[in-house]
């Protein structure tokens, strides 16, 4: 919608600093119409048109990026169905160890990668990472032994760290966009099954097994897309060349009005890291994600293995792995749409966990009814992957400014992915076909995520109430508000 004209000069006539400096976070913003934040839209466009334009410039690239990253990360599960273990002579738990080694650099490089993301900009850093894991995936299809597989999985984890780019949206409008980006993991699972069912038929072509072709072709696809992205990938709002100067100022101003100043121009320091990590809510955010990652990767890495115990052949197993991913994608988008509609996160981060808990409990008890077991796998993916983007976005949007957000998000994702290490040893071949240990582990960690989310909700509620009772104007300068981020007394956490 357009804003009514006033006698005051428009944002396009002001210096960008003037536009930014007059907008700080106001209590009750979630209940106020956008124009009441006093951030004037450039006269040649409207908020709706500009955000639609940004959506088309941003979301497709991020979705493709994360889809291909997740596809290259978990396609080893599809490859296993086509004699990967037998051809490489893997014994005992060596396959599980190969899955685990991915997470060592993936976790350790998360924060450094986010710092480099800010230093080089998303337009350079993310396509570089993408090209790296595409090449490594191709190499994964050429390995000849267990050592080679370990080496490629290590470098795959290194290249895939730090896949979360910067901020463009207000907190109240971010969830459905974030879920669309994040839920590309579900699409990756679905496409991975379909692609594997087709590529697996190339068994023996040019002397290569089907599992090698899965890695080679999917890795080549990633590398080609990465090269294209070097020329068209978007950057931070303040660096976007496809926006006019007044449009960039407007985007930054609306973010400030919602979240406070972001301090994008200053480098991240060790002091920033120390300050962020001294906040107990940051630790709770890590456990919220950590508890979900175990069932998420447990299913992603072992879905074909679990489904194969229902007496399907290799091709049928790949095809039957598709529907659970597809329904989780649709369910995630529905939850995100309602979350943005109600401008609320907590209920949508907690309620769907009931699906996962019920599904895991059922799988622990029923072992001889394939339709019921398969339906429960659908509920597992719906509950787990439906909650994941809401949990990450909820925590991410409650961190004010580039520094706290980049460090906090890196911590949540990095620490949370330790759960991936646990997941890689949750479903052992010796536990087939019931996988009682695996389902029990996933059930327990889902409960942990629910508990951490509940404590986080209580913490931000009490903090908001405390700030509401405190003195509104404590005399902070704009610079001090910038440095404090969400610790600014004027900031209000979103439920």
C-alpha cells in the first residue's frame, strides 16, 4: 500500500543516515500497521511491490542453494541402496563413521564461515562454498576405498558450513519465506529419491556402479549452478545493486524499526562472540535445534535403510522414500503461513512436535504392520521438518543486528549439528528391522527440543515483562543501541 503524502521531505530526499537514525524499535510493533512505524516507502513503489520483487530476487536462489547442499549431504543414503557398502568393502560401523566425519568440520567451521560470509558478502562466499561441495561430491563418486570416502565426507562438511545468509525481512513476515528456503531440504529428500531411482538404473554404464553415478551427476549439477550463481546471486540489502539508493535505505530503515540498528559496517570481533555466548537464551536456542537434528538426520540418512526393511527392492525403496518428504514440505509451508498470519512462533514450534512424539512411540510398539509404519514415517518427517524452520527463524529473528545474528545463528546451527553425529550411530544395521534403539534416541531428543523451546519461551516472556516495567528512555545513543542489538532495553522479543 502507498503512504499518504505529507509536507515532510520523502526518504528519497533525505540522506540515508537520517532515514535510519530516526527509526528504532517500538513496543507493540506486532500490533501496528506498517505505515505507523513512520518508515516512508519510496514514492515510485509500494511496500508490497518492493517485497515481492525482493522475494523473486532472493528466495529462489537460497532455496536452490540449500536444496543442492542438502541433496549432496544425504545422497549417500540413496547410494547405499546401490552397493556402495559392498563395492568399497565397508565393514561393521564404517558406513556410520563416514557419515559422522562430515559433521566435524561442519560444526567447527560454522562460526568462521559466517564471519567470512560477512567479510566477502553472500554473492562471493556462498557460490564459492557451493562450487566446493559440488566438486567434492563428484570426487565422492570416484573414491576406491574407505579412506577416500572419509576424506571426501570431511571436505564436504567443510564446504557446506555456513549456509545461512543475511536478513531482509521484518520478523512478522519472515517465517513463510524462511520456511520456503529451509523446507527445500524436504524437496531435496524427495528429488533425491526420484533421481536415485532413475540414476540407479545406470548400473554398469562405462564401468561405474549406480551409486557412483548418483554422486557424479548430482555433484556436476551443483558445480554448474554454483558457477552461474557467481554472476546473479544476491548480497546484503545495503549492497544490492539491483535496488535504487532510496530502496536500499528504505529496506534498512524498516529492519531498524522492527529490530534496531544492525551495525553491518563494523567487523565481528572476539568480544562480540564472548558477549553473545554469555546470553543464556543463545544456549537454549542451540538445544532447541540440537534436539531436532537427531531425528532429522536420523531419518535423512537412514530412510532408505528403514524402508528397505519393508521388503522393497532398491528402486522401490527410492520411490517409497519420496512421499514422506513431499508431505513434510507441504505441512511446513502451511505451518509457516499460519505462523506469519498470527505473528506467533512459539505454538507452531511446539505443537507439531506431538506428531513426531506420537509417531516414534508407535514405531517402537508396532513392527508387523507396514501401512501403519509407513504412515508413521510421514508423521515423523512432518513433525520434525515442519518445526525445524520455525525454531531456527524464531531464534534468529530474536537476535538484533548483524553481529549477534551471525554469531548466534552460527552457534545454533553449529552446536545443533552435533546432534548429527549422534544420529549417524542411532540406526545400526545390527538393530534392523525394528530399530528400537534408533527410535528411542529420536524420541528422547525430540522431548529435549520441546523442553528447551518451552524454557526459551518463558525466558523471553519474563524479559519482555521486565523491560515493559522499566524506564523507556535510558539515554542510549544510536551507537550504543547498535552495539546492544536485542539487549537494547527498547527491543521486544517475539513469541
